[in-house]
C-alpha cells in the first residue's frame, strides 16, 4: 500500500457573516470531497496546538512527523528551494523592500508590499548587495519584485528577532538576540551588525535614483529593507529512514521544494498556471501514476492565496474549483484499495480579520481499505468534527498513516538499534 496525502493549503477558515457564521468551505458546493468523507473516516487536524496560527513551512514540517525544535527556519528552507547555496555556517533570512517614513529616531512602515517591477527591484537590491560589520559579511540575493534572501556569513547566529513589523503604521523592529539560558556572543554580534546594515540600507536606498524619480511623480519611495525568519542548516533524519517510506512531493514554490529536499524526499516541481481545477487534476494524476513511491505529498497553495485576499466569496469559488479537481481522487485514486488517500490542510487562513493565518483546526478525511467508516457525509470544519478520528495533532497523523498502511510496528519489538515506528525496519541479517 501507499499513501497519497493531499494538502489544501490554508483551507480552514473562521465563520463569516456573509455565510451566516459558516466557513467558505461549509458554504461551498463540494460533492466530490463530501463523497470522500462519506466513504472514509473523519476528524479535525492541527499540526501543533489548537489556537496557534501556523506558517505553511512549519506546519508541513510537523505534518511530516518532525518536532518543532528541529525546524531549520524558513529563511534557510526557502533559500535552498530557490537554488541559493547556503553553507552550514551561514544564516539565511527572508527579506523584502518596503516604504518607510522617519518619525523622530524611528522608521515607521508606510507601505509593506509596494508594487515594483522586477528590474527596478534588482537595481535597488544591487545598491545594498554587500556589507560587512563585526566580522560578518552580508550578501543580498534578488528574488522576484521586492523580495530577496539575505545571507550572513562569519561567526553568526540564527537566534535573532525579525525586523519586519508586518502591520503598516508600526515602527521597524530593532533586531535583538533571542532570550536564552546562555546568551551567546554570536547572537549579540549578529543582531548588532544586522541593525547597522538595515540603517545603512535606508540611507543608501533613500538617495537612489529610482526613489528620486518616484518622489518626483508623487510615489512613495521604496527606501528600506526588512527581514524575518532567520534559519540555518540542521541535521535531520531523512524521511525514508524516519518513516520507512520513499517520499515524493508534487508541489509548486521554493518553500516546499526546499523543505522536502532537505528531508530527502524526491520532487516533482509543478507550476501554478492560474487554472486552479486543472492544476490540481494534473498533480493528482501525477500522484496516481507514481507507483515507485510509498508516500506522495500533493499540494496546492490556492485556498491560502484566496484567504489572503480577505474575500470569503472568492475563497468559496476557489474551493469549488478544487472540489471539481477532486473528481480525479474520487474516480481514479480512491477505487484502488492499495491507496490510502488522506485529505486535509496545513492550517487555517481566515478570509476576514487582520491575522495572516489563524489557529483553528482543519478537516481531515482518510479513505482506504482499513479505515473505520463513520457517519460523516460532508467535508468541512463542522461535519468532520463528528467523525471517529476526533482531533488529531502533529505527528499523530504520520502514525495514523503508518497504521492504515498496515506498516506500524508493535511497541516493544526491536529489529533495529533505533526504535523506529514501522516494521520491518532496515535490520542487519545474522550471518553464519
């Protein structure tokens, strides 16, 4: 048997007034996902703790059965996924250009995500590409538009705070070392050097020709760089060794490519074309035909993107397009009893309010020959709560997957020196 895990990114939501307190998923017409719920076992899922908003990369890391403390950090993961080589002693941060105003001794975020052409973004970033302070070398790599990656080399630490305040009207954050039992000099030096670099960026960008032209046409200057989510490489047990399954990720975007590659999973890199239904149908068919893999991760970012528009009606439309794509799961994947089909999300993305992601649970359905079928007939955050799975958290999902693949190890058996959760393990044969 094999598992096909379908992650509908950001699918969960809050109750919306326009749907009389129901979620966009509840309000949507979803006959295919409802059918899967009716032939499977259902529950709710949270990758960490209820009420805690999870980022996609951390939620995926926990979904794949790893512990939060092991996570290398999104800056590192996404940089690697974008093809930027990050050495073991290098710290990588996400960064982007923005518009700020001076108020007294502070910089205040005026516009967090200004529109900027790719070439202008490149020119601005080239002017602040390299910097050195306290023996730390800074190198800025261009990504699309305002976005980029900042690499710090030297005696550096990833245990530093963000500088991006996220919300407009708030002051740019001074970077500080994490509060730790033993505060290291590298954390202090990294934070101090990064603060000096950010002030230097503001001075350089404020005088750039592009910003002089913008000011002349009454456009806000794009005059600052902000950072977040520092990370660096960590030693991780490969997915195959940890769970006894050869893994494949069918996904778009450097976050998922970087994460899955770091875990030793193979990749099928796909594109988001704008056609939500056809994109997901294509990915599901790739998964159906990937018989050499035991565990296949199929991902779509579209519900999350729809939630970020803060338009519940648009999110409902996207969910209905996803449901049409799930006809492939109903007609071509679920009928094969050697498939365990798991349908869930990584987190909730509310289509109203100011929060980026929110902390509600998401629906979970498992369809396969060994599951206990319950009485749930609709796939949404309310109906699935009545299912026999109850609330599943964190790596419990991977343990359930092993169980319903008929691969779980009986506790107490030890065929390898490491107490792995699957059986048989990669044991050493006795020789004569």
